[in-house]
């Protein structure tokens, strides 16, 4: 009995000593008196809202008392130059007086004169311009073509760039063409021979009365015209490739598919090496000009 009483007294004594040894702050803090973090955030947010509302109210009062200056108008984006009517140009007047309805329209863009001519009378107009006394256009600087697939009746536009060496003047003639083609101007300027062959080769426009109308860049049996808008941009398997290029092995076909998948240049595919081998072997792919 005495031992139990002592242990109880000892336990009470130890508990009292633990409480006595605890820090004063831990004994004095009341959990209900601690401010929470949420309440502090709410107070800060409410204070910010009050400041914003006060600033808006002050701005509205200031605006009502003294209206501010009007805003500057938004500046529109400047448009680029556009073609203008060139009916009053001296050269256009001269051509219309001589050929009347053969001159369809005339425009001027950045100092460049362009005249659209009737397809059936292009040779007459070119002869007149070459033999003009004041501004003889005796040099055909270029002959090219443009393709407009949406224009079903005449999807091609043959373009003649003329230059007068003596007068230092330029003029551009345009002719709408279809599958029937257009008359050749090699009788006016012999230098039109090869440019007309290029247009025939790459666009498929025929030139009537041309002395030697045949392909000039591609082989004679090539299918299609590469500069048309509807021509495929990537390599095309056609009758010419099947006839002139050797058969691919399975490994070469797989390599070709991989190169196409990675978008590598067409000249890096095996066809380029094979075409070189054909020419090295002496096989005549395209007859030479005679």
C-alpha cells in the first residue's frame, strides 16, 4: 500500500514538473485568438476592391466635369498603286486609229504600258510597231505566257515585251489564247523562234506558221506541260519515265518513298543518278537541234 501511494505521488509530481517546465508561450496561447490566413486574404482583397471602386468613381466624376479630347481617327492602311486607264496614251491612240477594234484595252502600271490586242491581229500590230517611224520597236526582249485556269474560254495569256532601241521606250502586248493557239511572230522578229518553242513546251500553246514548232526543254514524248497551274509539283510517273528509266529494285523503291516522306529534294532521289547513267552510256534521249 505504501508503494502504490508513493507511485501516485511520484506521477503527480512528474506531471506537475512537466507543466512547470513547458514554455510560457505554449501555456498562454489561445487557439481561438489566432487570426486565420483566409481572413487576412479576404481583408486584402476587399481593400483592393474598395480602392478600384474609388478610382473609377473619381474618374467618372472628372470625366463628367471636364470631357477629354476626342480620340484621333484610326489611320487606314495605305493602298498600293493600281493600274490606271491608258486610253489617252499617244501610242494607244495611234494604234486605235490604225487598227480600231484590234486594241481591246490599255492600262498603265508604274510607268509600264500594257495593251491587250485581239488574237487574230497580233501579227499586224507587231509589224506596225516594228516599222513605226517615231518609236520603232525593233527588239523583242521577251515572249512568255501566263495560265489562268478559271478563264475557260481563253485560259492562256501570251505576253510580248517590246523595246525600242532608238527611242528607249517599252510596251507590253497581251493576247488571250486557247487551244487553237495564236499566230507566230517569227516573221516579224526571228528571235521569237525559241521563246515560242518554250511557251509551246511548258504551257502547250500552239503557234501557227512557226518554222519549227517542237519541244525545246523536255523530250519530244514527254506528257504534259510543267508550267500550267494544274500540273503536279512532285515527281510524276508517266509513259516517258516507264520507257526510259530502268526498273527499280525493292530497296530503291523503299529508299525513294522514305526520301519523299522526309521532303528531300527531287535531285537526291535515284532517278537523277539513273538519268546521268543514260546520258553517259550515249543513249539519245532528246534529238539535238539541227
